C-alpha cells in the first residue's frame, strides 16, 4: 500500500480466532480489498468482515484528522486525499454488494443464519441482520396489502423461501490460488466419467465452478478475481 497509509497511525490490532494479531495499515486495507473482491464475484453472501470494516473506518478517521494538519498546497495533501477516497470507495462498494445480496436472497440468508451451528461464524453483522429481518417483514406486508388479500382464501399465503430464487452456486468464477491445494474435486462422479480431481498450484489462476471452491474462498486459500 502507498506511503499515504504508512504516514498515519500505528499498527492495527485485531482479534482473530481468539488470538491477537497485529496488522499494519497496509495489511488492513489489503484484507478489505480481498473481502471486497470475494464478495463482488461470489454468487452467494459470504461471512461478514465487520472487524475489518470497523478498523478501516477508524483508520480513515485518523487519516482525515491528520490531513487537516497538512498545509494547503502541499502535494502530499492531494496524494493522501486520493488514497482516502480510494479506500472509502472500496469500503462502500463492499458494503453495497452485501446489501444487494441480502435484498436479493433475504429469505435464504435468514434461513441460513437461523440454521447455522453453534460456534459457526455468522454471515451477517448485527446491523445487516436487523436490515434483513426488516426487509423480510416489509416484503410480506407489501405482498399482503397489494395482492394477497385480494386473492382467494387458499392463495393468501406465500412461502418466500420458495418464491425467491437461491444464489446460483453452480456458476463459474475466476480465482487465484494463494495456498497450494491438492486433490480438489472439480466435477462429481457420474455414470459417464470418474470423478475429476486437480491440484491447484500457488499463484495459478483458474475458471472453476463456485460450488467446488467455496470452502477455499472461506478459508482464504483462494482469492476470487
């Protein structure tokens, strides 16, 4: 990351997997960009990165504060302003992509949140969960008010879980391998062919079915591009 970040604030501390990791501002922004690209290109809603978002927002506040102390006309001021604007764009784009998926798949998102095992990471931040529940309730109210109450009694209910399409996890995505993976099942075994497995070399790029590599996206072993 550019010097614009290096000049602002100290290392960022983040609690991850119950262990305290120390990240530089550049590493923090890199994590945000990785989450942004994964969310942008994934067909389904991914686990929220609220801790990264909060740290980035704090870092932006520090950068804005430091920028106020730079003399007018200083070339550094315009460089730092562009860096702040770029980071803010990535952050807003990431949050917008998540909200769009929640609106598009809200019944399935809430159902997945409801059925997740104890200790399993939540897909939604508290704010996103409140938004999804409100969106669900408003959609039900709208349907009842505008259409369902005018339908025959046996048609006045609708199962939104069935009515709203699920994310298409069989769509294909581009990815770059960050950590070497062995024996990745590309296609399930069928009557016509035996199961097809490949090794993914670090740094290689592939076009693969999302369902196949979804766990690798979650673990950080691959990056969607």
